C-alpha cells in the first residue's frame, strides 16, 4: 500500500473516531462546566473518562498532524516544515498525556 493511500485511510479513520469522542468531550465538559477544579479532576479520574480523554487527545493530535502534513506537502513542501510538524505534534501529545496522567494518577495536590 502506498504512503498516500495509508495517509488517506488514517485520516478517514481518525475523522470517524473523533465524531463520538467529540460528542463525549462536549457532554463531559458541559456537565462539569462551572464546577470546582477538584470536582472536574475527580470526574476525569474515573477509568472510563480518563480512557476516553486519552483516546480523544491521541486521535485529535494525530488528526492535526496528518492535516498539517497535507497542507505542508501541498503548499510548502520543505522537509524542515514536515519535521517541525512531527516534532511539535509529538511534543503536544507528550505534554498532554503527562498532564492527564498527573491529574488521573496523582490527583489534585
């Protein structure tokens, strides 16, 4: 399978996966809007919510990286920009997962 076909399939799969995850994300934060931070953190610490948030973060950042790569390849195509896209999206993912992990595992200190 060529790289273009893989990229197209990954983009479509992440798009479809993000539909129910975005609905859950909006419902979760609508329910917790205006609540104290501790209560939101406690609600996010439940296994289902933390797993859904991790999946949402992963799918969103992967979809972002794929979309930016298409724009870079179509309009700029410099290897430097493609590498910067990969590094920045990877950094964003690492910071997000560490933040979620700290919130879920350590809680509010």
